[in-house]
């Protein structure tokens, strides 16, 4: 990475700081993926309410013994494994917050430099603070599906911002002109991104409403192509706040609607990604990212089918979450590559100039 610096771009002290920023932002990408997966595992083992309070656990910063737990919350018996899973998730999420603050502090001295991505630093801080609030609401609102789903989307947003920050820092380190023209995203790119966000939200909704095995069998659902479903109840977004949503509150037909909605969303996303790959396959720089996207989608589809056929084993469900993480990363890299291609291509041909407008 050191070879990417343009000689004379920054004084030595700032160059060292920039190297730290590059390395830590990349650590942030990896660490956020780990945090998302730990959060998914916490959810899969039903440990989301392992600690009935927040930010401590039965009033302590570490999981207490059964006697102290009983004295603090008589109505919530201590399950040590689940409590530790919940607290580990909180510890690593808090560490991620410290990493965001560290990046903000390191970048403060460079914020007035032309092209430095200070706005992304601030966006990361804002999102991580919101994520902390959602973490608290997840417990205090007893796994309310709306909050659980938004918490997942927030974690993936942090992942995307860390990656975008790292890529922007690399561009800054190379001395690229901040006003260099870049290609606009076409409607097809916008459709692919929108469908991925919706599919991720549907996945969170499936998980938070315990609808993962509401449909048995594939490609049919419970032996039918269009089984009995209750769409209005399944996607009723103003559910009552207050009940304990551990193991879900919806009836079978509502969960079936949620599950089938996720399947239909997967189909639409696959068609959009395939169309995107076919549309831009002729561009050599884009081909690896597009091939990676289609391959990751195929693996993710296979994992989804396997989860249904194998009745949602924990390890396979966790791999399905990892697949969602990979799709977010790959689509982000593809979008970046699409936009940045114009930086190198502008001026080489008249045709390039036509599509290089910002």
C-alpha cells in the first residue's frame, strides 16, 4: 500500500497518519463483517435476550453468577451461554465503535485537504451511534422485528461505509484529483442496489419473525406452488411494541408469506444481477467483479435452498448470513470500479468523454 503514495503529496507526519488510516479502515471492513456474523450467531442461538438489560448484563459489565442474576431480574433466569454470547456481541460492537472514533481522530488533521473523505468519517460515526441505539432497543423492545431488521441493515451499512472509506483513502493517497469525472450510475445499477437492499431487509424480516422454515420443500412451499398465506399480517409493520418476540408472534400463514416473499425477492435480485453482468461483460475491468457477483449470488441461492431442505442448521444459516455480507462487499466494489473507470479513461477517446460526466 505504501507504494501508492504520490511523492511530495503529504509531509512525512501526514503520510504516516494516512498509512494508519488505510490500514485501520481495512481492519474496519474485516472487523465489521465479524461483528455482523457474531450478531447473526447470537440471533440464531436465541441469545438476543440473554441479558435482559442494557448495556450491562443483569446490572453488571460481565455475566454474573446465578444468584446475582436472580436478585437483579427474578423474572429472567440466567442462561450463562446465552448471556455470554450477548455480551461478547456487545464487547466487539463497542470495539468497532472505538475504531470509528480512532479513524475520526486520525483523519481530523487531514480533513481540510482537498479530496480527503472527511464526510465518510462523519457518516460512519453517525451510523455507528444509531447502531448502538438499535442495539439497546433490540433488548428493551424485546426483539421487536422492526428494530432487529434495521439493526442488521445498520450493520451492513457500517460495512459498506468502511469499505467506501478505504477505497476513498486509497484514491486520496494516489493523489487523484477530487474533481475528476466519474460515470453516473445507470438505472440498471440503481435497480440492482435497490433489490439487494430489499432482499437484505426481507432476510432480516424472515429471521426476526422466525420464518426460516415456514416453507418446507423447494421449489414448492409446503407441497404447493402458492400455499395459503396472510400477506397483510406477515408484512404488518406496526406490530405492537411490548410482547416478547423471542420465537416470533405471527401465525403460520403470515410466516409463510414472509418466507415466500424472500424467495421471490431472491429471484428478482438474481435476474437484476444477471442483466447487469450481461450488459457490462464487454468491459474488461468490470468482468471480475460482475463474475464474482453472479457467483456469490449462485452460492447464496444454494445456501438458501440447503437451509430449507436441511431444516435450518445453525452453521448453514450462519453461512447464509456470510453470503449476504459477500454480496454487499462485491456490489460495493463493482459500483466503485464502474465509477472510477472513467477517471482513467477520460481523454483517451471521444467516446469515453461522452460517458465520463459526473
